C-alpha cells in the first residue's frame, strides 16, 4: 500500500542502545543542539490510510532522529520521541484508521508524539524523507499495520471499512484534546489545615477549587480533574498519582497560609526546590517513557532522561508561578518574597508542572474575609484562570491532517 520510497529512507526501530556511553553521548549532543537552538521544528501532522494500514506523517523544517518509547502493545498507546526537535505549541487532533487521536508536545529531550490506537497494531516501518519533488520540508513517516485479528475484521466488513473497529478497554487513559488541569484543594477530612477566626482552611480551599473548576470548564478549553470534591482526606502521594494518571498538563494546589503574627497577610506561590528532586523517584514506574529507554539494562540513560524531564518540569513550574503571581496581584496583596521553593510532597510529580498557591493568611482578618466571601473569592480564582490562559497562550491548536 505504501510507496517503496519508504524503504530507501527507512529508519529501523532500535529497541536497545549499544551502551550507556553511547546513550550519554547522544543525549549530550541533543542538549548541545537545543542550547544552540539548532532544532527541527514540527510544522504539522498528517494522517492517511484506513483500519488495515495507517500512515502518520510529521512535517519538519529540519532532519530529526526518532525513537519508539512505547510500541502500544500493552495499552494501545504509541509514544515516539524525536530527539532535538521542538514544537512552539502542542498540536492535537482526532484520528483516522488505526489512530484514535494524537498529541504532539515538548518533552525533556525534544518532541514527543503520543498516539491512542483504535485497534491492536504494530509499527511496520519508520523513515525520514528529505525535501524532494517540490516539497520543501522533511517528513518523518510512521507506518502502522493492524495485527492479524484486526485485518480479518476489516476483510469481513469491507463494505464498512470506514466504520471504527470495536475497541476493547485499555489501561491507559485516553488522550485529551483539551489541556488537563488538576486542581488540588488542600487538606480535607481529618486534616483541617490552619484555623482562622471563623473557619478552617480545608473549607476555604475546597470552595476556591470549586470556583476555579467552574471558571475553567466554562471556557471550554480545559478538562478539569479534582483531587477531592468533598470534605475527605486524600494522602499527598495519592494527589500526585491522580495528576500523573490524568496525564495532567498542570497541577495547582490551593492553600491558605497561617502565622503567629495576625497582621501578616498576602499570597505566595511555591514550586519544587531542586534539592527535593530526588524524592520524585518514588513516583516513577517502569512504564514511563524515560524508564523504558533503559529497560534493557541501560539504566544510565533512564537516569539522564529522568533528570532532564525533572529539569524541564521545574522550569515550566517556575514560568507558570511568575505568570500566576502577576494575575493574583490584581486581586490579592503579595508577600514580599512571593515566589518560594520548597520540598512539598504535592509538587513531586517528575513530569507535571506544579505549583502550590497560598491564597492569603487565614490567620489575618482581611485575608480570611476575602477568602470566605464568594464574590471576592471568585474574582481571585478568575485571576488564577487568566494565569492558566496566559500560560498556555491560547486555545489548543488543532493541527490539520
């Protein structure tokens, strides 16, 4: 079905790296290229084919090297990393044939393509096409082929080949075509948090979280996940796991500060301190893409990729923190040192940008009044929502097929 020119430029899938030294050298080269801004930019993604064979074409302005991090055999989630590549804004789209939907975003070492498969399939071939025949850009091509049972189904229903194949439940959550925001209402249940003159922190954070959820969902731009939506206790590690299972694009934990000096007031934002990064390892599992790279004994590569992932996550967290403070400042006074770093447990996800917002001091009468007043609280959460809009730039771009 596919042109034989593909074989001329075939890039064979490498399942293992020759040695840890080679992997380190490769990653060092990628880092150097990124530092010099000599990267391949993703222009668009196109799909073609049917439920028997489907082609994915990634248009690039420069050459790039790809590596399969997950072949979809376990959870029908195909993951490909393009080393040294970049994408200005996440690209997402609905599928065709064997592709249910897809997302292209920036990863620690380049660009990551994630594909939800509509049926069991294998990567038949991958290759890079240089500019030629009137086409001025490079094309990274991935050819998918349905496994034998899926082919039989299609053959038996040839007249309905455009209809989607039956899909069995899979363990991976479906890719979202919206940005996924996880809102964490601090404390809850047996953990009341700080106490003010007229209420408890756990109640204020839940009310704020619900207000933020309403504001974000109203925009239609986001899928919102709450770590709790009632007065229940949720352990810190479970909150992190909720964010990772949701494949979150951003995690924001809402709290109200406290102090012995009742005159102290103002909001602040925490991001993860570099010294605490080692504790993130407990949330890493063998199925993470950066761990699969070392699944055949090359643990040094996995360690490097994990470190790069954490660094990018911390950088993104810091970027959002500054945007958030600029918006919160319109509605609430800020502490003098308003951006802080700490080893807080809820910020430990290695691959989810995360901040903890102290909305004000519940031990200060003015701050507590603002947090307990629905109108003022809604305005503050409106500022948080505007910061999220600013951070993502604009509504997710749906790339043309």
